[in-house]
């Protein structure tokens, strides 16, 4: 059986808003989330914009300080680790969504990729660092002649390759991929996905892959988690989740996935949501999806009063819904 690498237990991240007495209000960005990522696997995370996917990834890496809960990395609680301890745990890294915004425009790509090598003191001297930079650029499909150019001289796909090379410079074991292809052309997306898969096989990497596109997440992920308004509402094997979505919100997401077959598309029933989206500042006491769920009336009001627990409904398939 595979060993757990990252364990998230009852993790919360709230952002306080306002000043003075109003500061008591807070945005429930990540609210009591639990899951485990095993060594060498890819866990996909999907959900609509603003549901807390990116915040969850950044909180796991301690880019955001958790409000409560715990994050374990290789069995060690890193939730309240010091900056010095976190620097020692450099095996956790991130690929950011917008490559142009995550690269320093005043540095050449060679210097950008070299920076982690200097910060973590991974090479003995400047010559070793330069050789390592050339090696990393070659791994992501860039050549030595390009290392003296600046980020604005590259396309979006090439900039993301530079970002991935910088991430690999720290010899990571676990990488959070925060929508790494959403800002790229479709033709480039497949190249980046294939490169990430090749690196995973060759280097034994573990990914948390955050994205909107369910088709892409299904392709790259072993398991998929579905988030809605800060809550994890379903978690299952990727193929199982796509074939047999159980939570009403997951069913809605899957009904919106385009299928490249006109006959199937014409016969496919699209689920349209009605009702208002709850406020993340003042979430309802029951199920977060109740105000938009087409089956809410079948619960007799229970889903608006009590929050449903996450239950294992079949081996490895978890969902949080009172109807299941």
C-alpha cells in the first residue's frame, strides 16, 4: 500500500474583513477540509471560481497561515513550523497560475531558475549552478542560448516552462500545480500536461493539481476532489467520479462538460442551477449547496439545518449529502 505523503486534517483558512468591530466578520475560504495525498499520485481538485481551491493549495504549503486544523508532510506536522523549519522542507513547491506574473521581469530566466539553488545552497559554486540551470532548462524544453533572455521575450507556454524549471530547482517531492494551464492556448496545454506527467514518472513526484477543466483533471489525476464554497463535497477515483458522480453539485459539473460527439451532446441533459449562491462571509448552517440544489426539498429541510458529514458510500468514494 502507498504511504501517505500529505495529510490534511480539519483544515480551515478564514480571512478577516473590515476594521474595528466589523473585523469579526470573516470569509470562510477553506472550511474543515480533510483528505490524504499518497506518494507518487496526483490528486485533482475542481470547483467553480472562488470555491477555495487555490487558497487550500497555498495554505497546505504555508504560503497562508492556517486558521485551524493540521497539515502533515511525511508524517510531520508542519502547521505551525517556523520559517527556518519550512526552508528545510523545500520538498514542497508550487507552480503558479499566471506565469508572466510569477516571474521577475528584471531577471533573466537563467537567474530566475538559479535563485532557488542559491537560496537553498544546493550547489557548491557558480559553475555548478550554471550547469544545473542548463540541465533544468533542457528538461522543460528550453535551450542554453535562451537563459540570458528576459521573461517578456517568451510566449506564455515558454514562461510556464521557466516557472516549472524554477520549481524543479529545489528538488521537490510534492508540487501544488495551481491551474498551471488555464492561461495557455489549448495547443500548449497538452504539451505542459505531458511534460508534468513525464516528470512525475522520472522523478517520482506527487501533485495536487488544481484546475477548472474536468476533462484535463481526469486525464492527469488518480483521484479527484470537488470543492464548493470552501467545503470538499466529494472525493473519488477519477474515472469513478466522472462515470458515477453522487453529489448534486458534482452531477451539475459533469453535465456541463462538453462531449465531442454531436449525437451524444443532443441527447445529453444539462443540469441548470437556480437560486442564490450563499455568502462565504455568512455561510448557512447546513449544506452549502442547499440553496441551489434541485433535490433540497426531498430532505424535508434537514439539509438547510444540519451540515452533512463526508461518508464513504463505496470503496474509496466519499460524498457529503443527506440524500446519499
